[in-house]
């Protein structure tokens, strides 16, 4: 008599998972899509081996005997971060990783811009101190100041601020392109990053000017209206305290509104550089991406600013102390502390070189995270990472995955 299921008894079971009256299904192939917590979970082979999912070099899963957690696939990580929605720790880690990933491009560009900015600021500080020592005369209770020289100093300071702002704008564009390429595992050279940044500089400048004019105009209008309402209310009720209170409340409201707008526009620079959008369109695009995630984005930006600020202060602290020592050693009060200015500039160069890429990297990765959460960009990025390693198109240009 043959062993096995009895065709005349369809309800008879031969083992777990076998349908009534049928044969047992074949086991899943090695590294294939298995059952919950199986040895060959989807995304990795047995005991963490490489599965069929993901391109070569993708992150291996170390969940239940080779898969991701609970048999889910592990996201590939061809570059700075895993290609899936990110946590705050992963965004910060990716920003630090970007410096190690492509130090030649990131640190070189950051160091050049930091040096130019620090040298210009040091020169202006020297000129101002020199002018103050030689042109400002105090006699008794009166002080004599040459108005023409003051105007010249203000002009020099304004030109320096514009040059420094333009240099930092170029750096922001370079870092945005470089980090954007690093997300999909591509290392942009300084020449290629500049080639991609140069055509977008005017759009970037226009976007920043538009945002600045809007924010400054809106804030001044809100503060002016609040002061006017406070004064009128205080005069009408003969209670000046009421007017002051209303003015303070309206002023704080204006600051809160400005903070909300800045958070909503926080990823406008990556939109300009990576999506190649216009100034007004990029602001609207950033507003829509951040919407419904404003608190989360605000928290990430706040933590990043704290990290960058603390790191910059720690780097600057020994140089500031040494600068104070030079000032104490200066023999004449009428001498400019050149040694102190030099040490201050060195500290600013080092601090800016190391911290500027962190802030730019966080903003780009935050932009990528928002798009992966809302638009499924991780699928597009995975396809781009699995393509040609250098991202070359048939026409020889660099294909952007954004």
C-alpha cells in the first residue's frame, strides 16, 4: 500500500503548510524570498550573504539569519546613507561621512572659501583698528571723527561682506552637488562640481535675494504694524503698558513667522542645484516638501546648528586664547594686534573648513529624506546607483538622479 495522502479524503493533512489533498510546495531557493524570519530572507543570503536584491556592494542584512529585521530587505547603501527614509542620526552621520568620502573636493573647496573669507575679514579688521587708533581723537569730553573716512570704512566693509557672501554661495553650490552625487556612490571631482555649479549660480543668487527681500520686508512690515497698533492702543486707553505689551506680542509673532518661513524654505538650495529649478519655483517646491514635516525639519536644523556651533567654538577657543595673549604682550596701546588678528583668522579658517560641509551635507540629506518619504525617490536613487558607476550618459555628460 502506497504511503501519502489519500485522494478519497481531501481533508487529510500530510504536514504543516500543505494544502488539503495537495503536495507540499517546494522550499524557497537559497537567498530568495522566504517566509517570515526564514534562513534565506529577502535581501540577503543565508547567514548574511548577498542576496538577489540590490546591486553589488549593497548593504547586507543581518536580521534573522541573513535578512533585514523580521525578514525585510536591507536598503542598499552605495554611498553616504542607506537609500530609504533616514533618521536624524543617519543624516548627521552621512554629513560626517561625506567629508571622509570625498575629502579632496569637499575640504579643498571649503578651505579655499574659508581662507578668502578669513583673510578679507582680517584685513578689514586691521584697517578699522588702524583707523581708530590714528583718526579718532579724544580731547576732554569731545571726540573728533572724520566723516569721509567713516563712509570709506563702511564701503570697504560692505564690499567685503558681499565678496564673502558670494564666496560662501559658491561653496554652498559646490558642496550641494558633491553631497548629492555622494548619495548614489559617485565621487565628484572639484572640476566636475564646479562645472555643474557654475550655470546655476545666478539662479541661486536670485533665489537667495528673493527670499531675503521677502523675509526682511515681511518682518519690517509686521514689526512696524505692531508698534503702530501698540502706540495707538496705548494712547487711546491712556495705558502705555498695554501698548508696549501689544508691541512685544506682535514682534514675537513676527519672529515666529520668520522662523516658520525659514524652515519651509530650508531645502530651496538643493532644489535649485539638483532639480535645476528657477528661484520662485524652488521656494514653492521647498515649501511643499517641508509641509507636514515642519517640526521634524526644525528639530533637525536646530540640532545641526548646535553641533556646528559647538564644534566651531571648540576649534576657535585655543586660537582666541592665544590672540588674547598676543594682545597682552603688545608693548604699546597704539599698536594694532597683528598677531592676534592672524591667529583669529587661522582659527576661523580651520573652523569654517570643517563645519561648513556639515551644515551643507545635512541640508542635502534632509532634502533627499523628504523626497524619499513623499515621492519614493529611494527607488530612483537605487536605480541610479545600480547604473554606470560614473553616471555617464551616451553624450558624455553626467546624468543627475534627482
